[in-house]
C-alpha cells in the first residue's frame, strides 16, 4: 500500500528546471549595493492595506484624504455618543 501511495506522489514532486539552472534572476539585476533587511522591521510591524471601490477613489485620491475623512467620522461619532450618554 505504501509503495502505491509513494508512486502517486511522484508527479507532485518539485521538478527541476529543464536546463538545470534554477536561477530566475536576470543578468541586469544588480544587488551589489543592496542592504540586507533594510525594510524588514517596517514589514514586520505590518501595514493596513485597504482597497477602495472606484467611486471612492475619486473622493479619496490619497491616504491623507482617507485619514482626514476617517478622523472626522470618529470625532462626530464620539460627540454623538457623548450627547446620548
């Protein structure tokens, strides 16, 4: 039974590149002046990526516009909440 299972998985095994070269990097790429881990800390902290619908992109063309609108909404909601209490 095990041999049959092993045989079934043979097609799922990682294939080697036809010419034996697994390097997909182009010759013109030059990382000689690159800094390893330059953005690692920022990446580890995470980001909040939000995709806007096309109609909203017209109203909020950049992150500053989105942030202004959201802050305004939070402030208005806090005022309404204080009035209700």
